[in-house]
C-alpha cells in the first residue's frame, strides 16, 4: 500500500513539476528540462529507497538486540530459579536430618 502511495506521490510531483517547466520554458527546451527533471526525481526516489532500506536494517538490528536481551534475561531468571530450588531442597534435607537426629 505504501509503495503505491509513494509512487502516486512521485508521479504527481513529476507531473506538477513538468507542467511548471512547460509553462516557463520555450518549446525547444522542454525535452531537456523534462530529462533533467526526470533524473532529479529518479535520484530523489533512489535516495528515498536507500533511506527505507537503511531504516529496515536498523529495525531488524534493534529486534535482534532486543531478542538477545530477552534471551539473556530468561537465562538469568532460570539460573536464579534453579538456585532457589536447590536452596529449598537443601533446607528440606537439613530439616529432615534434624528431625531424624532428635
């Protein structure tokens, strides 16, 4: 959808600039101005596409970093839970030993 809208905006911009160029320049100079305008619009579109690509790469990188952080936190929580379970089991064994000794 955004690609269609982006293309429509570029097309409308081109048409508007083309109409302005035709009104201002003599008939003989129209083709050169149109070519210049087309090159300029293509350069703008290429820069826009490069920016979109860079933004997508940045988002993907952030997502990977976030995933790595979540995985690291999960490992830490699992280690804490394991340690807690070991402490509980050790406490239960100590109590059982004390009960047997009494």
